[in-house]
C-alpha cells in the first residue's frame, strides 16, 4: 500500500481541511497531497521523486 501524503505538495500546509486529497503520482506513485485552496486555484505541483508537474 502506498504511503499517504500528510502535507500539500504545493503549499506545504497539513491536509486537515475538508476537501483535501492525497493520491499517488501518475508517473511514479510517490504520494501527492493537495489542499482545497491549491486544488480550487489550480496551483501546479511537482513530484519530489520524479519531477512530474501536474495542475
């Protein structure tokens, strides 16, 4: 089972708010976390493991 992200990959904020999500990187499976604010605003994220950039 993949480890779950505890912080937003973009902002670094803890994933404690309703609407936060975590998922595996589409490229390598490294955990990615997204806060509701970063998701809503479409802030890009970069996987720390493989460099994959997502919306």
